[in-house]
């Protein structure tokens, strides 16, 4: 099997690349990589393997210089005759930013970039599978506090918290119209956070949000709402299991905790707090207080407002941030994460378990113990700028 994959220098894509490189049925892996040159692209791939000391096989792993934002990407890939023996395309790359500032870039990468790949993939002489990594969160804001099944999405009538989930929904719609159904495999991971193994995570995405929650300590969200989170190693393991399984019955799979391995913000925050003794206790309050927190950080919160009842936290914030206006940066970046956290969405994973035999994931509040020490290294303000 020869695989073309995108996103290999990213969070999930990096894990997929490592696992695929070990698989006995995989002969070659073509990796679309942004770079200044072929040499630079190769160096970036080697760094993916160096993080945890994995073996890099230069005969098996082949960089393909390119960018999803290139207008000529499909033509560039088509002209590369080396790629004509590709059996499987795995599209794991995406711009996952939640910030409205990056909305245009998110659409460009996640929708236009996918259009380029589809145009090229449909010309491949022996394409067997186009595997698209979507997200279970395309289900929309309307679906709260329940278990959601695969067949309920995509639904273009739902509303989205962020542009990212909208683009992933549109990507699925595009694929079902353009790729032959027998060749299409759509996987929808739920929230991917951290790694269940006791080592440095490949990315601090989502862990950043919990590091910020841990820093703030007074959290405007419903802490007990169900939260569907999986580790990156579980996501990669499940995707590869699906790729090599007999999955003719289904085309779309949730990769998720489901109700049996669900967690919530309160449980995760409690585990992380153990690594930071001496700080005020983590307390969850009404989401409406987020507006008051922003006003307080602007020094314009009206007298008598409810937030003043939490004077110990206000003093803690003054001591922690110095210039309290800096807190607004964190609150702006954290807001969509808090909205997701209190939606109470769980994603049914019965199809995944039945068709692969894979075990249920370890709940996030259990495996997060492996990442506690690494959370101390997270630059919350740097993470806010990138979110």
C-alpha cells in the first residue's frame, strides 16, 4: 500500500505518520509538507520522528513539497508522476484556529485546500481510499446534552461556535459529492487532547485551554457537563484500525469517548490542580460572568456586580497578572472553548468498536495525569495568540 498524507508535521498527522511507518502493509508514504526547499521539508519530517526517538526510514517516507493554500496544488500533484502509485489519500491537515481573526485562512486551507486534493485524487489511476479526518463537533450548537450519532451530520442548518467546525462540515458535503462512495472513509474524532503516554505531548492544543482554566481558577462554565475527549494516540490507533478493517457497512465513524469514557471540565481541572498547590480552589460559576470578568479586566465593572463577591479571586488575578488588562487576551481566546465545554455533547462510538474491535479510550481525567507536569511548561499567552 502506498499512502499520500497531509498534516504530518501537525498533532494528529504526526502520530498517524509514525504509526503508518511501522505498519507492515505500508510500502511508501508520500507526505505533503510546507517547506523552503525539498531539504527543508525532509528536515521537518525528521523532526517529527526525533521528538520521541522513532526510526525514520528515508526509503519509505518521501516528502512532497507543497501547501494546501497554493492555487496550483492540484496541477503540481498531478504533474508529479511519482505519486501515481498512490492507493490511499489521508487528509489529516487542517487549520484548527478558533479565533475569528483567522476565519479567512481557515476557509482557505480547510475548504479550498480540500478542493485541490479532490481534483488531484480523482485522477489517480489506482485510488482505493480517500480518508478524511473531520471532527465530531460539526453537529452544531443546537445539539446539547445528549449522545449524537454519525448519521445526524452533516446538517447545513445547524449553527457553529467557530468557523473551523463549519469548514469541516462543508468538507464532508464536498467529499460526498465528489468522491465515489466506495472509496470514501470519513473519520470524526471528538476533542483530541494530549497523549495517554508518559512523555512530552506532540502539541499543547486543548491542553492550553485547561492550563488557562487552571491559571484563572474562577471559571465561567458548567463544570459538570459531559465532555467527549480522547488522546492523540487513541485517535491515531483508531484511524489506522479503520483503514485496515472490513468497513463496508459504514462510510462515517465517530472516534470518541462516547458515554462510557466521558469526562467533564471539573474532573480534569481537579487532576491538574494537584500539580499546582497553593493556588485558590478551582470554582465554576455561571457563564454569564464571563462578560463581567472582561469588564473587570477593563476596569469598568459597575459597582455591585456579582463578580465582586469573589474578592479573593480578584486579588489573586491582580497578583498573578500585574496588568489586569492582559487577562482579556486569555478570556477572548478561552471563550469558544468554554462554550464547547458546556454543550454536553457526547458522540456515539458503537460503529467504531464493532467494526475494529478496538478498546474504549481511557477517560481524559485518568490519562491527563501523565501530562500534569508538562502543563507547567505551557505559555498561556502564547497559546492564546495561536488559538
